[in-house]
C-alpha cells in the first residue's frame, strides 16, 4: 500500500514541477518578463526542496519500483503497428 501512495505522490510531484517549468518558460519566452520567470523558477525549486524534506531518503526507489502486478502494456492487435 505504501508504495502505491508514494507512486501517486511522485507522479503528481513531477506534474507540478513540470507545470511550474512551463509557467517559467512562458514568462521567459512569451511574456519576456525576467521577474516572473525568476519567481516561477524559485517556486519550482521551493517545491523540490519541500518534497525532498518531506519524503524518506529512499522515496525515489520506492516510488519507481514496479510491483509484480504491473504488466507491460500490450499492443492493440487492431492497430496498424501490430500488423
């Protein structure tokens, strides 16, 4: 059970980190606003620091370990790639 929870937290953390990176790049390249870009970067780094402080040292290995029930996806037999 614990591993499943860590996997959810890990996936959502990665989404949040990438969302902040997208905001940072939008502020930098579209708005051309260095202050907003720097703020988004600061928020991303703060998020990373918080998740590191909150999770156990072996969080990454717990979150990324594949349980035996995680079978690889099978290709769709009806797709053109399977032919």
